[in-house]
C-alpha cells in the first residue's frame, strides 16, 4: 500500500544506508515498490505489530537450469526504533521458511561489508559466508563488492 511504502522507505536513516538498501540515491516511492513487487519471482513481506509495520523484506525466487530453485533474501529493513530487538532475525527465519515453501533448495543473501549488524543477524539466523572464490565470481557482475552468505533451505527452522 502507498502509505506503507512511504513509511518503510523512511526507515533508512541516511543517504548511504538508503543506497545500500536500494542501490539508488533517492528514497523509493510507492511506484518503486509497485515496480519491485511486479517483477517475476519477487515476494514482498511486511510484518505488523499493533497496526504498525515493523520489518520489510523481499524473497526473490529463481529457477536455475537443471531444475534447482534458489532464493535470495533482499531489501531487508527494520523500523529504527525496533532494531537490535530480534525482529530482523525473526523475519529472516520466516523468509527462509517462505523460500523453502516456494521450492528453494538454497537461500542467498548479499550484504555490504560495512553492515556489521546485518552480518551478525544473518549469522545468528544460520547463514554462512561463501568461499573467497565463490564470492569473487558472484561479485564479478555486481556494481559493488558484497559479502555473500547462504544456507540450505533444508535447515529451515523457525527463528521466531
């Protein structure tokens, strides 16, 4: 909904944090969210607490050649007033379960290296960094260098 989009976009505190989240310089608007959500294989999630949205994220599902399905968890953000309280880890657990229900065998995440809080959250949710060789290959087509994490969907367990 347009009102939710504006609130979620406002959760990024500064231009650097916003660029890391969306790979763009300006705040996304409702049209941007609608465009993202219309892309094939993109499933947005927004959790609510007492009628207020608290974390937002997307699951990107992609079928690989050979019949394998993989997912990437993306655009994860938690309302600033609730960061550090476990909502991100809980959301990630739910996203892993959602990706597994959609057939994903492996689940990926990419994180900007300076986002220590996100890296700690994802490690607690069972994600592990890939090898240096895999990371170099995954970063080759990217506009910047990311730390790449993954976990198997068969390890899906509730983090709530």
